[in-house]
C-alpha cells in the first residue's frame, strides 16, 4: 500500500478527545464542586483543575454578556461542557493555517453555532477556532480540558468574513 494511503495511527500520547470530553462531563455533573466556584457579577472567574493524563483543565464562571473572543488553542485538542446555565459556541468549520498569515477571508458556509447547557459538551481537534459566549441573563459555569497543556493561544478579530490574527498569548497571560 502506498504511504499516502496507509491508515493513520491513532494519537497514542496523552488523553484523546473522547477522554477529555468524558472528564469535563463528569466534573460538570458534580454540582457541589461546580457550586463551590466563586462567581463575580462582572468578570469571569476560574479555577485550575487536575485534568486526566497530564491535561490542563479549568472550571470557569461566566457572568451574563461575557465571552472569550475568537481564539484557538495553540494546537492542543480539547473539550468543554456546560455545568450550569447556557453557553453559545460559535466556531469555524474550516481548518485555519496556524502560520504565515495575518488576515484571511473566510468562505461562505463555514460558520457553526451551538448552545450548550445541562451538562452538554463537545470535543474538538487541534485546529479548532471558536469563541464561547454567555448570551443568557444568568450566570453560567463550564469545565474545559486541553491536551497537551496549552502552549499558546492565538487571538483573532472578525469583521464579516474577514478573520485577522491579533495577538499570540503565552502561558501565564491567561492564568
């Protein structure tokens, strides 16, 4: 069989997307633990967690009207789940190159949107670009996990179909 047709080996290092999703769902279901997160009425709050297999994990509180802005996870795969309240994820169904550009024009039909609540979650691969928003009038809490631990986060701005790389954050800038 030619090398290009060989089956791809599964990623054997660290937890996969399914394991990360299982973890965030389990933590999201622990109402006592989720309820222990101090909530700020004006800004997001967070608590770093011990994730499975050396992953980075967070419990995050979201006041109404807060969000992340468009970003990626520096090549890490991940998962997140809503523990309480509802969060809206807006994402791109397109693989965005990680290097060599400042501005991209997105094709029509790449936008996806989903609302996660009541322990619902989703996993994503290493090229995922999204923003997470609390568009409700209630506080929301979510659980997030990433592997490998976030090496960086790229921040983007978006105007219509134009995505622009604005900043690359290093670990410590978001903790």
